[in-house]
């Protein structure tokens, strides 16, 4: 699989988190634009499960993440427990 295609779900997930963070701003335009980008990416979302960056996850870690990942990560078929709320340093 070409690397660009593989990154599509990763990008979709990150754009979704960015949209959630941007929705806290008084200016609705950034969040709206990010939601549009996420919708475009969603139309070509891959079924293949991937990780955010740790290809060396053990099977036990993978099982735990499948149960405990946030809905956004499940939607984008990613094994991660990262949530927008875990990014308090993100400035708007």
C-alpha cells in the first residue's frame, strides 16, 4: 500500500482532534473548515487497522486499545487512546 493512502486515516484522526479543539474557540470558522476536511478524508477512509505511531505494540496492548480507544480512534480504525482533552497545551 502506498504510504500516502496509509496516512489517510492518521490525518483524518488528527484533523478530527483539531476540529474538537477548534470548536472551543469563539471563532467557528476553523472548526467548520476542519470538519469539512475530515468529511473529505472520511469518504476514502481505510478499513485496515493501524496505530498512531507504534507499530511494535504487543497483542495485549492492541486488545486493550480496541476496548478503550475513544470513538474517534475507532472510527478512523486507529489503535490509540489519544483524546483532544489530552492535549491541554494546544493553543487556540
